[in-house]
């Protein structure tokens, strides 16, 4: 079959869903988009609350004299790097936010919003990977300083490094696999669908 005839058959009324089916499909896509937004908010809120708790604990430890910032500054820098990453994710989310168009509620606008959410997720991973080397240096200083001030034995310090290394390695592996296995294919699919609507 020639491409022109195939394209004509593809776009024929017989191959176009009726209004009820289109409304159902649109509703399903909107549900998916709302679920993704809830997930993004939750995945930002959990680290933000956790970091707030860690910050409150650090401030309390300093205020009570249980931590000397001059000798244990590595932990504070590590905390600052984590806040910097959260701030970068928030700024990227605002800058890459989908701006609704005049045809709000259309399938094209919804696909554009999904592509924008995909772009934010990919950007968040890139922020994480760029900040990882920056995070590792204060983490090493922090563990070393804990050992030097007598708050951790040599064995404890090695165990901390092992746990941190395994956690960061697992996180990098999971996020990299998700980037190439989920986000990039989804980006290609969404871009192809958007081209069909142009």
C-alpha cells in the first residue's frame, strides 16, 4: 500500500473515535497527568520535610553545645548541599512548568503538559547527578570529622561510608535505569504524538 493511501485510511472518519470515546480517552490522560503531579509533589515534600527535621536537629545540637561547627563543619556543608539540590529542583520545576495554551483541555495541550512533566523529571535527575560529586566531598569530611572528635570509632566510620556508598550507588543505578528505560522512551513517544497534532 502506498504511503498516501495509508495516511488517508489512518485519518479517515472510520478510524477516528467518536466524541464519547475521545472524552473517555481525554479523561484517562488527565487522570494520568494528575497522578503524576501528585507524585511529583510527594517526591518533593518528603525530602523537604526530612531536610527540615535534620536542619532542626543540627540547629538544636549546635545550640546545646553538642556539636562544634568549627570542628564538624562537614555535616553542615552536607546539609547545605542537600538544601541546594532541593532549591534547584524547585527552581527547575517553576521554570519548566507547563504554561497552558488557549486550547486548554485539548489533547494537544495535555500532551504538552505531560512532555513538560517528563522534561522536569529528566532535569531533576541531571541536577542530582551534577550535585553528587559536590555532595561526596563534604560527606567524606563529615565522616572523618566524626571520627576525629570521638563521636565515631574507625569501624563506625567505615560502616557509615559503606552504607552511604551503597545508598548512593543504588540511587544512581535506579535513577539512571529510570532515565533511560522510562523517561527517554516516554519523551520520544510524547514528542511523536505532539507532532501528529500539529
